[in-house]
C-alpha cells in the first residue's frame, strides 16, 4: 500500500530525474572542456603531483561549502556519508592512476576508447551485483553510444594490445565500480558527505603515491591555472553535481550521459585548432547523442 507521503515524495522526485540527467550532462561538459587545459598543464608537472594538488584544493572547497549542512545534519550521518564516499574514492583514484600510467604506453585515442568501455561495464557489473537487468532502452542506447565512441576514436586506434591498454582497461573497470558505489551511497547517505569523502580519500591516496612518483613541477601561470581550474570546477563542483545527480538516476544512465565527455573534449580541441573536424568524429558524436536520446525518450515498448 502506498502512503500519501510516498505519493508526495514521488511527485516531487519524478521531475528530478530530468534535472539530474541535465546536471550530469553539465559534469560531462566541464570534464570535456577542461581536458585541453589538463593536457597542457601535464607538460610541466608530474601527473601524481597534479592530482594531489587538484584533489586537496577540491576537498578544501567542499569542506567550506558543506560546513553548514554538516553542522545541521549531526556527526553520525556525516561520518556515515564520509565512509561511503571513501569507498567510492578508492575506485575513483584507482581509475585516475591507472589511466594516467596507461597513457605512458598507449595512445590518447586508444586510452579514450578503452576508458569509455566503462559505459558497457556499468550495466553488466550492476546486473551481476544487484540482480537487476537494465531496461531495453538502456541496452540499445549503450550499444549505439559505444558505436559512436568507436567512430570518435577510430583515427588513432590500432590492433596491437600492450601493457598501457591493460592498465587502461583496469581504469575502465575502476570507473564502472565507482559509478555503481557512488550511486548506492548517494541515495542512502548525506550526499554532501559522500561527495567530500571520495575526494578526501583520493587526495590522501594521491599524497601517498608521491612516494612512487616524487613531485616534479616547473611553476608557470599555465600550471597554476590548470590546477585551480580543475580543483575548483572539474573536481569540487563536478563531483558535487555528480553525487547529487546520482541520487535521482541510475548508474547506467550516468555512464551513458558521461559518454558526452569525449564529444565535448573533441569540440573543444577543434575550437582551439588542435584537431581537425572529421566525418567519423561527427558521426561518432551524433551516435552518442542518439544513444542518450533513446534512453531519455524511451520509445513505446522499450521500457
């Protein structure tokens, strides 16, 4: 039996799915458009040191931003959220590190494609863990978007498989688990605490990783700009929005929407003259958008 409070809650939350999906689209936009900045910054600073500074800046921003909600919530809910976020943060950090070191041995195109395989892995892992099959529209949308991803990255793909590809595949698995775990805890705990917990965990792990890759940097306005931009916007703001958005939508939908990231990255690179416009690239972007529309619009009989 459904109570009046449940009906009221459902009425309030139903439109939130659309707002959540739009918010996740903004996150993909932020990550995609900052890719050029990150790539430029990494020419003058070691990757682990860059991640360490980025995550600590983000953690500081989040701590200030969420100070009032934490005081109102009380100690117990905040600690529970931080714990859940820390679990998600382990996989988030693992994904970043594996991708970073994988790039040393493989091309950017192959890295982008293999990383994008988490779009396919999320529903598969989710079905195995939660015993819940994805909707038909989600399956079709993922297949269409994955085809688009292939076209988007096909100019730099090769058939040779190396250690870098293997590390990047591990990155895709880590990101898939991160999305599933983040979705689980964001829907059950204080999402602000979950958001901060994952970033704090990633900051601590990055700091520890400096033992393996010592800090190396040539300070310049470009490096400072890259660290601040990614710390504040691509990490603090983006992961806050992601954690909020996943309260109202599934991990599968989130993964599909995040397929827009390489589309935005390509558009930014084209706009700055770093890459030319290609027919496969345009077709790939169109298919990714089509895949998302299939899931969002849910054709009759595909629910």
